[in-house]
């Protein structure tokens, strides 16, 4: 796959409240297949920290900003965002990156 300057990578750190970790994990697992099938989604993977049971990480790679914006607009993503308002211990930390080399 050829990399272009419009491609976008996302690294998101999600820290749910301990009592909502299973809920947060299940919510993301529930949208994995639909997200991976979206136009412009090259990678969407959910990871857990081997040393920190409370942290979840999303590693995403999108064709461009428009593909990511379209992802965020889907009802199933908005439902996860709404649930996270009560489930998270802190706001999601998102790093947006473009490949430099």
C-alpha cells in the first residue's frame, strides 16, 4: 500500500472507570467489524495494556480526514461516544499523526 500525505493515523488512549471497563471494551468490540468495513479505513485495532488493566488503546489508520470524519458521523460511533460520557475516568486522549517518512 502506497502511503500518501493525506493518510492519517490515530492513537487513542481510553481509560474507563473500573466498573465500566467491560462495558467500554464491549462497546468498541461491537463496532470493530463495521468500522473496518468503512471506506477509507485501513486499520482499526483495539489493544489492552499488558501492564495496566484499566487502559484501552485504539490504533487507527485512515485514507484521509474525510474518511475519519465519516467514521465519527456514523450512528454506531455516536452511540459509543454517548456511552463514554458516563463510563470514562478521563477524556479520551487522541494523537493525530501523519507519516513523515
